[in-house]
C-alpha cells in the first residue's frame, strides 16, 4: 500500500507541471492582459505609462521567462502577488477556499442524504410505481442546469417567503446563521444534481448485486430483508458509487463557479471568474494549481477507499 501511494504521488508531479504549462499558455493566448483591462476601465492610459506598468508587473519579458520565474517562486513557497487585489495569492486563496470547501462538503452531504435512500428504495421496488416516480425525479435533477435551479430558488423563495441571499461574506464562526443562509441554498442546488446521478448509479449496482449468489445464500439462511440489503448488498454496491462521487467532487468545483455567482458567495469559484475577467495571471494560475492538486488527491483517496469497501482489492 505504501509503495502504491508513493508511486501515485510521484506521478502527480509531472501531471501538475503539464497542467500548469497548459494553464499558463492559455492565459497568454487570451487577447489583452491586466494592463489592457485596466486601460479599458480607465478609458485609456498613456502608452509609456502602460509599458512602465508592464515592467513593474514583470509582463514585459517573454512568456517562457515568466513561467520559469513563477515556477521558481512556487518552489520557494511564493505563489506570487495578485495584480488585481494587490495581495499575496496564497492570502487570497486562504480567505476564499474555506467558503468553497464548506459549500462542497454541504453539497456532497445533501446529495448523499438524498441519493442513498432513494437509490435503495428504487432498487427494492423495481418496476413499481414508486420506482418510476423516483427515476423521473432523478432524470429531472440531471436535466435542470445549476444556474436555472439556483434562480428558481432565489425567485420563489423571495415571492413565497420574502427571503433573498444575504450580501457580503459571512463566516461560519463569526456569523453562523448568516453563513448558513448564504451557503445552504447553493449547497442544495449543487447537491440536487449530484444526488440524481448517484441515485441512478446506486439503483443499477444494487439491482446487479441482488442477483449475486451470496445474496441468494443470505436469504436462504433466513436473514431479514433489511439485513440482506444493508449488510450484504449495499456495501458491495458502493464501489461504483464512490467512483462517481470522486468525479463529482471535481465537477462540484466547476459547478460552484456558477452557484457562487448566482448566490453571491465569495468563494474560490467567484474569485476565479473575477480573476479571469481582470486578467490577473498570478491569481488565476494559483487557483488553477490548487484545483488540480485537490482533484488529484481526491482521485487518490477514492482509489484507496476501494480496498476498505472490498477486502479482496489489494494495491502493490
């Protein structure tokens, strides 16, 4: 196991390097830079002053030199300074990431709380009216885009209950109620689509597992149906679900960009969009690096969880 983990961690290094090169190149291909964006907002700046500004930011040297400087800074723990916010990139990320992490954890929890009982019930009552109803709900959850569901939540919550998302940033520790009001609706929107996909996968794997010989043996031994379903069938049906869940954690990051914008949540997703709009190269590169590392670590944890779910799986 230890050897496998070390080899996976070693393989992450070239993957991260390649993805940083891709992100860095795509940013430079985009038309304009931070100085051009500021000139557009200021309705024109003297050309000489713009060149001095580029020199100050280090944008007047070739792109390969900029990349080497950035990577050299990363090796020393310096992620650069945000052009737009004029703060260290790590400081900006440390401020925004807890909010996005909370949103992702709440969305995953809500998604599992919805998907697991619905998926199991749909498999147990296969091809019955309840199964058809639950499958229809799951298809609806997959089909409705996050931004549209988010707008529906805001509009109808305002009409029916007079509630609107609070403005500003509310810390979970300083203002718990304000934080829950701000994050919970967005987490519900993200979790709804997530639960629909997990429910369909869980239903399929539960149906396959219930046809296995050991399930028939468990029933023939006189075990209760509840015991057969949750002690024998459910755990073995979780491996495909965990695989899908690992991919969904990555998609939650992308979905949070839309949800954070709709609900006014100042997390990593919204910061990322603002940084791209402002052509804030160091901040965009720093957030992209963070998301890549988080995705790779999530995939590793998902792979390691297989051996816990199924003792027959061994890594060497």
